[in-house]
C-alpha cells in the first residue's frame, strides 16, 4: 500500500470517528441527520456538475438499487441516532462498525457469493462476536441475554444491518456501472457520480420518516435553530470520509488491506468515547474493543 493510500485511509478513519462523536454529543435524532445529509449533498454537488452528463448512461436497474440503498442508509442513520441516544459511543460505535462484516458475509453466503471460510476468517468472526459480547458487561458473570436487551445494543445491531444492506447494494450497483465499458468514465468517476445520488435517495427516505412523525418535525425546527452548524459539519464529515476511501482505492493493489486499515476507526471511536466524552471505562470493554478490532482485521485479510 502506498503512503498516499495509507494517509487517506487514516484521515478517513479519524474523520469517521469525528463525525460520530459530534453527532453523539448532540443526542442526535433522525431530523439531525436530515440536515447533515442536506449539507453532505451540497458538499458532493460538484461531482454532479462534473459527471452529470453520464446520468443518461445509468441503467434502470441501478436506479432501482439507488432507491434501495437510500432506504437502507436512512434506516442506518435512524438506528445510529437511536443507539447514541440510548447509550455510549464506546459501546455502540464498535458494534455498529464491526457487525456488518458478519452480516454481509452471512447474506453473501446465502445467495452463493460468499468467501471461502478459511481458518483466519472463522477466527475473526468468533473474535468479533466475543468482543461484542464483552462490550456491555463489566464481569463475565453478567454475560446473559437480558444485559443485551437494551436500547443501545439493539439499535446498534439494527444500524449494523442497515450498513450491511447498503454495502451489498452499493457493491452490486457499482459493479454494474463499471461493467458498462464506458471508456471515458473510470471506476472512481462512476463512484463519485454515484455518491451524491446515494445521498439524494437517503435524504428522500429519511425526510419521509421525519415529516411523518410529529416529534421528529419538532426536532427539525430545533436543529435548524440551535444545531445547524453542527449538523452541517457532521454531513461534510460523513461524505469527506467516504470520498477519501473512494480516492484511496486508486492507490492500492489489494483492496483487502484498505478494508483492514479502515477498521482503525474501531479502537479510535471507543477511545474517543472514553477519553473525550468521559464514558465509563472497564477492563472487559477494553478487551472487547481489542477483540472486535483484531477480528475485523482477520476477516479483512483472511
């Protein structure tokens, strides 16, 4: 991996942690992320201006996937906001970040496109599950179902399902676009055009949810009045991190190492929650974060 790719991935991981931390401090709602997405769409609008002439080339099935990925991502933002309202970032962030690795694999295997189950891969999945089991408890004696039946854990798992949904959909959609054999458009250029379209459909679905619920409509007004700058910063952070990942793909030969390096955000997110947000720290939480991080690395490179 080149030094440029490594620098971009580390910067992306730090940015990802930063926008999550900003959102967590706001006790976020779905309405908060609506305004964040508006800012994110404005941030990515130059991509539409540059590559918009390729829009007629996008097949109908990819437009359908954009509608689907927007729904999955809107679900993700809503569940992530709920997880942060109900618990600590140092608990919710590692779970929401790591569990999609398992969910994507299970779904891929179910449809016949999963990876070979090598020893390192299986060990990685076991470490992720064990680490997630340790995160919410202070002693091993507390490992029982009722200690996981809380808002933070449940919503973090649902956020992870949303991530798995949009990750799989985006992968298929971008493969379709790269397979068009359009010589004037590279894979990165298709991704940069795809990104603002994805934001648009996510914003559409999340707005429908927000405007259908009176409490969220009230939050819309409150965020615009009191937190619009923070929401805008969050939205820019979300898609700045995403764009850095897209660009870094042009500088690596083995994408698995890129995926592995991205997981640096897991210990960073937990550490930020503990040190900056002053969340509780205990031995099993530290061990759990280390296990989750190690497991994701094994899955990525195994």
